[in-house]
C-alpha cells in the first residue's frame, strides 16, 4: 500500500490522461482502457484529499476527460495556462520504481510531469503539462498516409525519447499513436512520449510478466510474458508501418487472431512505398528480438545509413509443444512461458516418469541436430532431460535445472521470481521469522531447497546470474564457520541441548543472508554486545564465550544462542542469593526479637537478684550480731563489705543476663544446684527453705571465732560463682544465636 501524499511518479501517467481520453475505432484496446464512470467532481477534488501545498490547485478545476483508468481535470496554472490533474481509479496500480525515475528525465520528447503522489483515500494522482493538440492518432495516424520526411522526423523524436527511457532502465510497453502526444502541429509535427501506466523498470536484460500491451502493437515475445527494450522498438516499427500506409494494423481482428498473425509469420511491409521507410519497418518488425533493430540501427538509419535487415522468416517446420493452452515451436519461447507460469510447469515436470517428460523428450528431438548446435549441447541436453525425468528432486528443483539446461539465456528465476542478491536476502530474512505464516513457511522451504539441491550454483548458470556464483561459495564458507562455532559452544555443559535440528534451518537462512551481502552480521554483533553487557548475565562460562566471540559475525550469531542459558543460570543464582539473604534477614529478626524479649525481662531479673541478695544480707546481719566479738568492731565492717559484694555481683549478673537470669542462672538456682538433693527439696517445699536458713544460722552462730574467715570466703565464693554463671550463660547465648540465625 502507498502512503498518503507520498510522491510516486513525477513525470508519468499524466500522459496517460491525454492519451486515452477518447475511444477510437482502431484495433483491440489496452486491457486497462475500459470501465469506470465519472464521480462527483466536488468529492473527487475535496481539498482534504490532497497534500497541503496542492490544495490551491484544485480550485477552479474542471472535469476534462475520462479514460478507462483515470479522470482528467484541467486546473489553472497562472498566466492563462493550464495543467492536467490526472486521478487514477482505486483499482489501478502503477509501478513506483518507474515513478521514481521519471522526474529525473530531461527530454522534450517525454511529457513533463511536475508532481505525482497518492491521495489520502489511496488513489494515485499526477500533475502534468497540458498539450491541447491531442494525440498522434487524433492528428492522422491510421487515417491518412504520412510522407517519408514526416515519418523520419517522428521516428527520430520517438528514438530520442525512447533512448532516454531505456538509459534509465524503463520499458514503455504500450507505445501506440494514442500514447504519443503532439506538442506542435507545424510542418515538423513535434511529438512527445506519454502514458507510462504499463511501464516497468528492468533490473536486468529481461524479465517475465503478464501480457498487458495493446495487442496490435505487441511484439511476438510479449505473448509469452517476456519483457525487454526490444518490445518498444517493435511498437515503433508498427507505428511507422501505420503512418506509411494510413491503415491501422490488424484492424477488425480479435486478440487471438492478432497473436497468431505476429507469432506464426512475418508482418508484411510490402505496402510501404518508400524504400527507406520499408527498410526501417523491415528491420524493426523482426520476430527474433535478439536480431531486431534497436537504437543503434535506427540511429544509423536516421543518419542516412542502411543497416542490414535480419532474416524475418519464422521457422514453421518444427512441431508444436502445448503448454498453458498455448503452442510453442522453439525452445526459447517455451522456456520463457514455463518460467512465467511456474506453478503449471512445476506440476507437469515435477513428477517422475510422467507423460509430460516423454512428450518433451520427443519434441526436443527435432532440435538435436548436432549441425545446428555448438559441440556438446545436444549430448548435455539429452543427459539433462534423462536425469531429471528419473530424479527424486523436488518439482521446483527439477524445473530450475531444466530451464537452466534448455535456455541459459533466461534471467535467473526460481518459483516464478527473478533471483538476485536482494531476493536471496529477502527470502533469508523471512525464513528467520519466528512464526508459521505462509510467507515464512514458503521462505524456509525455498532456503532448504536452495541448500539441499545446491540450486544457487544452478541459478548462477543463467544469463545475469554471475553475481550469484560468489554467494554460493560464501554461503558454504559461512555454514562451515557456523558449524565450527556451534561445536565450540557445545563444549559447555549448559549449551549441549541448545543447538538442535530445529535450529539448523534458521541458521542456514541467517548464513545465506550474510553471504548475499546482508548487513545482518553487524546487527548480530551489536545485539550480542548489547545483551552480553548486562551484569546479570556474567556467569563464568559466558564470560569466556564473550571473549571468544570478539568481533566475528558468525560467532556473534552463535553466541546469541548462549545468552538465554546464561541469563537463566544467572537468574537462578540471583534468586538463590535473594532467598539466602531473606533467610538471613529473617534469622536476624528472630534473634532481635529474642534479644528484645530477654532485655524486657531485666526488671524482673533485678527484682529476683534483690530478693536473693536480701536473704544473704539478713543472714549476715544475724551473723554480725552473734558471730563476731563485740570488742572488735572491724567485724561489723567486714560483714558490710561482704554484703556489698553479694549485692554488686548479683545485681550486675542480673543486669547483664536480663530475662535469661531466672531460673537458669539466678542465685536460687545456683544454691539449688550446689545443695543437690536438699536444693531440690527447697525448690519443691517452702518448709525446706526455713529448715535450711535455721541450719545456716546455727552453724554461723556456732562459729563465732571463724565468722570473719567465713565472711571472707563467702564473698570470694559469690564472685567466683557469679563469674562462672556468666561464663555458662555466654556460651549458651552464643549457641542460641547460631541456632536462631542459622550460622551453625
């Protein structure tokens, strides 16, 4: 589809507007000159349909003429001049490559088109010069005899115009008096080529297409869909014949009769009275396009020369071979038709031991006279046909090999498509798509067949296929490099299952695109570099691959397959690290909670420490009143010091241990642990506590002389026991921390 307002043809089909505006009573008309009526002028020329800069042009426009493919409007151009605005009907498709070339042409014998493009509703339009003098048909062609001097002048102008077109690779394809405009009706009758609606641009010497030319002016080879610049020179000859005789060629004959007339016998030129004009018609109306006059011979004739007239006879002694409802008498035109109607030909000659092969073999026998062929041609042809008939190749492979063997003068063609480097790249790119659309499926089948049947070498044998020969060798080299690269990557355990049979067709297509001159190698390298720069993909084995790839395009392509496994492995490691970190944080929070609970019990622990220290204080007060000599007051001070030691040691321990202090490490627990069975009874019975305290008081009271020593021993023992309890707690606390935080 074309984009709105996109310039397409700057000097083309406007001419068509001036060309087919009125029906004539001549021979069968061009296939596009029928149909379509006029539409409302206001809706056709609505300003919003046009590019902004052209909207003023539509003001003051008036419908001038309607042809089979477009409507023509006269629009003002200032200074009382007018231009023609031609708007094609929606179903008319033009060649954008021709449109791109026409604006660059500089010839007074090619109509001037100032602008072309596409309206917002999809219709193509052209703006061109207005030549009110009409067409060559309207100025007497086919209705009166022109003299030799005027015919020579007209042919000279047509030759100059065609020379410009052909130098730019454009084939007009529909030359006839209706498509030749008259700029000046003076004695010289200045003419201009116009109407390029059927024109095509050729990238080689010839190609194939459907028949579209006006039958009365169509060359014999055009009926097989063959297109080359020779078509236009045949049409010049037909127009020269018409001007010289005053009669339209093949008037009253239908299309099939016209085709039979030009393909079975030479067009008669005896009615041309002027000998030089008759020589011109004879040289241009040669059935063999390779022998037909072209610009070189016509220019020589215009300069007064007499170029040699080729043999105009058409061989009729050959039997006919029927293909596609047509009959053919020579190998060249048959193979051209087969190339054009590829599917039909592949069906007929794709089978083994079919009647079509036998019929073709019998028909080819008549051309196998060694005296009419170069040495080895007949033998090679016989071997080829015999081999292909029994071959297990696929139908398309058989057909391309058959065409290459029978008529290497054809342009490279495969599945009905002209093959060059650009087409190979297009197929290869399509085959790499990750979908199952019909286009992708067909492209993959084409690449597979090019590989499996080595068809690139076959296509390189055609005329114009020389550029494909280097691609064949380059493709093989790139495939070998890819195989080496994949073997290298398979050494990594993570990549052994990446390169499978499913990857090979895509890899072959990628290497074909690279071999055919595609810039995909730089794309692969850039893609690999960009994706491998992600730090998340830096696993050890992938770092080695990144260094191995370097700047090599094929290695970069293979390396792209390693990015997925590297990313997956890096993601797995990253998730494991995240899980470990989350577990660590959970353990840390659990330990923090544990510590918070322990610290929250500090007040209770200190309370229990105070209670224990208070009991000891009470005991020492009793000892101080009964166990010390009243004459020695220093004993009272010793009791005070011991009591202070009890308080400091116990309160300090309780403050440090907090919630862990009781029951595991409190004073009472230590007394119970030390007292053994008595301690357990004290734990279970308050009476046991009372008995224990009384026993202690009796003992202390009976040791009056030993009280100072006992006080000193009690203080030191309390400090040692408190230190021991702290050490036990610290060991247990570290073990609890390792257990809660998962560190051991």
